[in-house]
């Protein structure tokens, strides 16, 4: 019986580590977080730590939150990519992504970047928005933040499962003693 209790306790101690790896996060992106792009972009590519489902989506918005058309959005394995529907003007942009990981959980995030083509001026963009977007891109590491939030959200579930295991083993031990 002591072996059973020891095994249950070890399983309970390893459970958080096993569940922490259940979620996926953004591994790389093109353009990268905070990057200043100096050549016209033709496509956006996001690569994740594990395979993602075909239900995953992304959208490209400028500093005014106007959507920029993306064409041929495809999801293959751990990569999501799309072609740009138009040339980007100088300014701040965000790629807002939402994926469904292999474990079925939905995870959201964003990649902020700037376009600064030589000879072009920033079109219709207030100075405050541009500065704010640049500050946000420096402060944020969105994929890590999203991953941490999801892991914290599962802490309650982990504790409940662990408590149920401990109670079940305790009940069995007390029942055998009687």
C-alpha cells in the first residue's frame, strides 16, 4: 500500500510539468516582433512550437486597426502563412493570430512590427499611435505572455486533479485499514 501512495504522490508531483508542455506558443515569425521592415513584404509566416489545427487564423492591422487583406491563408503542420493583398505603407502594424493547438486549446497573440521603406513617408498616421506602437512592441513579448497566462489558467485544474487523486488514495487506504 505504501508503494501505491508513493506512486500516486510522484504522479501528482509530475503532473504540473506534464501539463505545462501541453500548450503551444509562437516560435518564430516573419516579420519578427519589433522588427523594422525596410523592404516590401510579400508574405507573413508564423511558426509555432507544435502542430496547429487548420481552424487557426491571423489578421494584419495597421495602427488605426484597419484590416489589411491577406490572401491564401494556409496552415501546414506548425506553420501558418498568408500573402499580402496589398503593398504596405510606412507605419506600425500588428499581426493578430489565433490558433487551435494540438491539445484543442485556443491561444491568441500578436506580433508588432514597423514598415519603414526608404523615400516613403508615413501616410495618415498620427505621431502618438506610431510611438505607442513602437513602445508596445519593445515592452511586449506576446507569445511568452500568452503561454504563461494559459499555464496559470490550468493551475486550478491541476490542483483539482491532484486533490482528487490524493483523496481517492486516502479513501482506499482508510478503507483497507478497517
